[in-house]
C-alpha cells in the first residue's frame, strides 16, 4: 500500500512539474520544493525528507526524459487511463521539442509552440477524449481533416494518415482502447492539426508579398488557445474553422465550387514535366525522361524501362495530340507539355494557390473599385457590390509583364501624347531607326531634346546613340493613331504603367491578349471614363466631354472620387457553370507550386 501511494504521488509530481515546464515558469529548485511542500502539506504521513527525495528524483527524471515515447502502453487498471494519458502528453511534447519537432521519422508537430501553450493551460491535459471514448468534437475535427480538400487544403498536412490509423484502431479494438501511448499521441496530433488548420485557413501558406494588404499576418499562441477554448465552449469545430477564411465574395464563390471539383477529380498522380528541351544536356535529358514517363502513365507509350528513341517518342506524342485534338506533328512543344500537365491534381494545386492569394488580401474591399485580373484579360468595376463595368483588356507580354499592384485612379487625359519609355526605345525602336530613319514618320514619332524642343531626326547620327548615351526623348503625337488611343488613365505607381485606349483595337478579338509592353489597354475606355466622372456632372457635363472629343482637344480630367485600382494575378475563378481556369501566362503558379507546394500529395 505504501509503495502504491509513493508511486501515485511521484506520478503526480512528475505531471505537475512537466506542466510547469510547459508553461515556461522558471522556478529554481528551492522555489519548486517550496511549491510542492506547500501544495501537499496535508499529507502528514510522509516525512519532509522523503517528500523532497521523491521530488528531486522526479525533477531529475523529467529533465533527463529525452528518449522516444513508447509506441504502446497498455494500462492494467482502466481507472488509471486518464491519469496516465495526462502524464504522457507532456513527455511527448518534451521529446518533440528536443528532436526538431519530430515525434518520429515521418511525423512532425508543425505548431509545437502553440500546442505546448494549449496544454500548459489546459487541465486535465487530455483534450479530445476521455476514458476510452473520443469526444464528439474529435469526430468533427477528424471529419473536417478528411474533407479539407474542399477548402483547398491537403489532408497530409494535418496528420491524416496517422489520425486514420489511430481512430480506426481505437474504435475497432477494445483492448487498444486501454493504450495510453496511443491516446496521448493522438491527442497531441489532433491539437497540432487544429492549430495548423487555423493558420492555413486564415493566413494561407504563401509568404507576404508587395501587394499584401491584410494587416494581421501572424497569430499568437494565446490566440490559438483562445480559439480552441471557444470550440469546446460553443461545441462546433467546423463553424469556427470556416470563420477563419477570407470574407471576400470571390474567395467564397471559389471555395463553394471546390466541393464539386473534389468530388469528381481524377486523383491519380502523374509526373509533372518541369523543363522544356534546352541547350543544357542534363536539363534536356531530365525533360525527355519526364516526358516519356508522363506519356507512359497516360498509356501513350507502352514501356518506360529504357529511353525511347526519337521515332518512338514522336509516335507517342502524336497519339496524345490526336486524343486531345491538338495539332498533330509529333513535337512536344509548349502546348503539348501544358496539356500533359493539366491534370486534375495540378488543377487542385492551382486552386489551392489561388485561394491562398486571397488570404494575402484584407477581408473587405472598397465600396467602389476597379479590378484588373491579368490572366483572364478582364477589367471589372464594382460599385455597391454591383458589377458596373466588365471589359476586355490587353496586358503585358511575358517578357514585358504587367505588374501586380494596388493604387488609385486619379485622372485621365483626353488625346494624350505618348512619351516612349527608354526600355522600349533601346530594345525595339533604336535598331529599327538605325535601319531606316523613316520608321519615325511611320510610327508618328517626333524627337525632342531635354528642353522639349523638336529635333530634326535626319540631323542625328543614330549609330552613335546607345542606352549609355541618348540625350533625346521620343514622343508620339496625339491623335487616333497614337498608341495610347484617345484616352489615358493615370494612377500612381513605380512602374510607369497606366490604363489606356489603343489604336490597335482589333487585338481585343484575340483569345490570348498578353501583347503590350506592360500597360493595360481597355476596350471599354469610354464607359470607364464616364463612370469615373459620374459624381462630377456639373464640372464635366457629358456634352462638354463629347465636344472635347470631337475637337480632339487635349484635356486632363480630375475627378472628385478617387477610385481604388487592384491589378492582380488569379488563374481561376468560380462561374455559374463551375470553375474557369486561365493560362498561367507569367508562370506565377509554377513558381509558387515549386516553392510551396512541390511535395503536396
């Protein structure tokens, strides 16, 4: 009986001390002994010396407990299960803290600090179960992890494989339900999964960038603890987790469409082709190997145990091109590679990336704003949650990208004069001028010096000019044949880009409209110009605007209401008939995929 009491008191000491460690309470040995002596002064049958000896042994044992926790610990007395699980949880946390957050070779705690903070303040420590039963909220969290793809998440990030094993084993096997090691490990994994879900649903998995507009870019450990306390107080895991998501309408629409996509997606994993054939031999060889493997996985080539020769590879590519209704030439060009990579699994990753892009934005947008989405080649203007303008746009080529940015439309110029950026002069125009000086007249360009005086181009030795010595400006005269068209919309930015009309309006008929030097050409420039001055009817009467246009009179129009402008990069969005995917024209999805999602399964 005395030994049993010693065992139980020692167990309690160890649990209490480790709990204090988890709280990061720094007590010296004397204070710790005083704490325990005061707490247990009611135990009068034990001598002070014996009590201190047990305490010292417990402290020493805890401080040296760096061994890997036992995989199995069947409790002999069922009534002791809760108490032993409560002991094992801090041991697991202590081991993980000393083992780079790892519980074993395949399982790591991604949110260890937040998890430790929870258990430091939770008594009893055991959270998701009691005795031999799961708490109903544990079932809810388990279900959420199992279907978290609907939220653009990957179950493997939340210990899905391990939780599946633990849930099935603990529910199916009555003997296993006395395994304190399994219950304690599962409890820690559930808490870690919950904390990680909170973070990923609210903040996403991508790093802050130049256009991040949200302010709360981190979550404190105490905030995680408060949210988990709310779950048990309110009794609903799913509602609290969904509460963490962005409130933006576009995000919500895309997320609602995810269920239909994930319910029907082809979950087979195919090789992703990362390289096009280039001059570096090792990269070219890697590309050809990926290409052959992908064609083999799709059933277009019957072997993958040896390299295919040129004829065999061409035949497989032709079979794929025929099947996908592409141009049949046997060449694995960009369109073939793009189509091979366009699997449901890759589409899911793109959906996850785009959902995370919304998580870098503030939870609300202005009452009135203009939105340019580069991959969709569209401009939309919203007012009072109503779509007021939808227009095709032309954006920058991949070599001269339109930048993503946040700004404000401040004014527009009727019949503007275009001052050619030096980057365009040196890369495109100077070689053509050197070849034929008549290029300037053909493009309606005039040469001016720094004082804005017009210079006769025939008096200039163009072959002596370069990007290091070019003391002139090239300006395009205003008019219908001006590259800016008849209107230019200004907004502050460091890239010298703007929205404008164009003298090549036929380009709006193209599907791929990545054609500009970086500015955004707007098809419905007239509708946009009227909208921007609709609150200034006295200052800018419609007939006055029409008269200025008719006379081709250069005017700068300032408007009292400044309209926020967002230029963004989203390669998918929800429509009434499902999810629409746009080409990753600047390979931004590819960059993010390789950086943050390369190992996702």
